[in-house]
C-alpha cells in the first residue's frame, strides 16, 4: 500500500527503489503461504488453503501486481479462482470486491455486493467503498444503492459513535475500539472521495 502511494507521489528515485525492494521482500514472504495444490493461502507456510489468509493475501497481490505492471499475476489469478469456489461470508465478499476494485478488477461474486443489506457500520462503509470504487460503469441498482448509503452515512459521525452503534462489531482482522474506528473512518473517506464528494470526505 505504501509502495502504491509512493509510485504516484513523485518521490525521489532512491526512496522509490527502496520501497520496491521492501515490497518485493514482503510479497516473497507472502507467497510462501500459498497452497500450491489449490492456489489459496494458509496461515502457516505449507498448510492447506484457508479463507481469511487468502482474502488478506489477495489484497496485497492485487496492489503489487498493479503497481509493478503484472508481477505475481499468476498467484493473484489463482487466489481469485480459489475464492470464487469457496463459501464466503458477506464481509469476505465485500473485502475481496473492494481489493479487486482498487486494482481495477471485478470478479464473479462482485455483483452480490449490490444486493447486500449489511447492518454493521463496518460492513456498510465497506459496501459504500466497493460501490464507489467500482471498475467501469456501476449498474443502475448499484448507483441507487450507493446514493442511499452515502446519504445515510456520515463517516466521521459513525466512527465517533462506534461505542454505541458498533459495540458488537469487529473488523476483518478482529479490530475493535479505536482501531475499528480508524478503519471505518478511512473506508468512509475512500467512499466519499471515490464518489466525487470531497467535501464530505
């Protein structure tokens, strides 16, 4: 993610080269967790593919493949294929869709996002970010859903009220409290900015 930000920020060549080196090392370690027989990822190297590690790995692979012009695309495609066959929770579908949208991609379960009715603040902000970042033209129903979400969602207010509205909510990686607030606020900013509503962001 840092490399992605630096690539378009005009940073000096030496700093950018160092960022590439660290990112390459991180990806090299990440693919050690890949289950060669299925294309998914596991918590520990050499293990069987699991849903959450594959969802997390996919986000890193999607960004890295985009900023490097396609490196590790084979691993990315294998992870997508594994997730398309897996039984995912609505939140996991949202996270994968959002990660792929950042990379300009869609997938077979992406359309499910348009029809979801998430209740928790974390999932609602994540859904808004997915729809606002949708690659290409967002279907009409998706546009209507996004407008409804943005009208009802004040990211800053939701984050400040997590002690009341999100008491039982957790992030994808188990974050709660102030860490969850930070995630919600960040996704809310992304959603409003991607939708062209910079004032709200």
